[in-house]
């Protein structure tokens, strides 16, 4: 199999891993080196299906020894398999970078052989890119659960960001859907990186390594198991606090395998739920909300018809209306229709003058939402009365825009391999290709997760 064929298979295999933002890195070009993530940052572009494509985003291998129910790379699926050598990945990265196709690399892998064997190959790629080729571009490297601390340490020295995917939002469901995985092996690399970040972050001496400058992230699949949004947000909040993750990504479950443990194949990806979770995540990261303010045991799921901030405001009429002339910054942030920048502008300008409605509009406040939640003498008295049951239908006014469908409406069913094909190679052979079952031509592979 030539490199082009491998690239087709392994770039498609990485498509549904969404934990790949490239922001936050401050690595500058080494002397006489190549690439620089610092001055230009990494430009994000988005493919037609909404995913980031500014990085060369590939798997090192999709020949996985595990059999996670939700993943198209699982060993029991009869799909084309391929594995890059480290040199092939290095050459591709450098050539693509020189042609200005990419600004960095997102490298993940299925588990081939053992976690350490896989991680060793991944680390070899980044280490050679940095030390031999003096590559200064952005690198996001997946960490393989179960890999040794020595390899994790090397990954942290050379990559900008790393991620290890938790995949399923509860250990019980993970054990059910991916019996060969457990939470301990996923938390171990996260905890290791978090501790090293603290250790190296304290002193910025000349010889202190620039350890994972863009931090860590993870991804959760939403809708493959029965966890509530409250459970998902609780887990996310824990990652932000304890493991100091930069981002938690949510990936609406895309059915690719016929498996009785999973929702039916006719199920559509829960994209609206994914979107609401991202909004709630935003509230936790930028609006000073705690996860248990957004949801609680009585309200375990986000309202799909209403954004989480408006939902919180309607459940807490005791805080409204808010007088923008006197309220705390934190309270202004909680008003639906007011963003971080607008709240800052309100606080900095109200010292000098009374804030007019026109000024609020210029500050970016969405008045058609905010007017129900703020006190302002120019807002008619009828609107100023805060009755949640009356406001809710007004906020639900039908939208003229429709969310684009990221996926084909018909789910793809990947063929299962006959029982004999689960003896995948235990090490990396030079051409470890398992041919697709005769007579089955796969449409574009819908692959979900790796590592
Ligand atoms: S999720 Fe990762 S470990 Fe599980 S089957 Fe897919 S590639 Fe293998």
C-alpha cells in the first residue's frame, strides 16, 4: 500500500475526533528551523462538515486491538486497515507544511500491539520533527491510555497539546461499551500531565522545559450511553478543576456499528444537544457559572429549546430584573443577551454616564433578549415585570435559521469482520493492511474515535 492510500484511510479515520483545537500555543521558530506557531497562530478553517482542517489530522494506525462498541476502528469491523511508519508521518508533515497546506499536525492512533508500543511510535514522530527537523509548527499528540510515564514525559516535552479521550461519560458505561478500557488508565496520563505542568510552570528558568504549552483536552461522546447532561457537566467541571484541562469537547454520537449495546442505527446524531452542552461549557469557562447552577438533580438535562443561560435566568426570577447601573459585573454577565465584552463595557462606562438603550445596542447587547431581564427607565413598564412563564414563549420565537446537518441522514453500517479477523498484528508490520471483505465496497468511512 502506498503512502497516498494510507493517507486516505488514516485521515478519514481521524475525522470524528473533535478534540483538536490549536489555540494557545506560544512556541516560536527555533533558529534556522521551520514553522512557527507564535506570530500567526494557527488559522482555523472548517470543512463542510464543520470540523477543523488546518492541521494535518491523521491516525498513525487504525488497526486497533480493542473492540469499543462505538468506534469504527474496532477490531471486529471489516474495514481497510493501514499503519504509517514514523518516517512517513514526518515526511508528510514537512511536505504539507512547505506547501502551505497545513500549519501543524494532529496525530492520534488506534492501539496497536500495546499502549507503550503505540505511544513509542507517536513520540518518535514528534521528537524527530522537533529535534532533527527543527519543526516549530503546532503539534497535538494523542496520549494512549496505559502508556508509561517515561513516554508521556517525552510527549509533553515535544508536543504543544495532548489529549486523552474519556469517550464515555461514566465508568459504568465505558466498561459496558469498551470492556478493554477503564477510567484509571485514562485519568493516569491526565494527572501526570497536570502535575508536570505545575512542576514546570512554577519557575521559568533558562533550562525549564516548555512542557505542553497548549495544555490538555479530552472528548466525550454524547448520546451513546444514558448519562444525563448534569453528569456530563459534572465530569467536565472536574476535568477543568482537577486535571486543569483547557477544553472538553463533546461529540454527538454518530452511529456506525450495529451493536445491541448502542442506540439504533437510525438514530440521528444529537447535534442540538451537543450544541447546548458547548453553550453550558462556555458558561462554566467564561461566565463564572458552576456546573450545579446550570443543572441539578431536579433539572438533569439541558432544555433543547432554550440556551442554558436563559434557562438559568428563568429558573431564578429572584435575581431579576438587573439594574445595569449598579449591579456587580458577575450579575451582569448572567443576563441573557449580554456577553463578556458587553458586560465589561457596561462596567467601565457606567461610571461616567447613565447607560442609554442605544448605547447598550452599540456595546453588542442583544436587547430583544436582555430587555426582559434588566431594569432600565426607557423599557416600558409592562416589559419590566419579570414573569418567567410569560417570557419563556417570547424567547422561544421560531428561528429563521436552521441548523445544518453535519452528517448524512442515513447512518452507515460498517461490516463486521468474521470471527477469524480479530487476530490483528501485535506489532507494526511494514504493510499491515487487512483487506476489506470481498464484495463489500465501503462508502466514505465514518469513523469516530481513536486511542
Ligand atoms: S476508541 Fe480507540 S481504542 Fe477503542 S476501538 Fe477505537 S481506536 Fe481502538
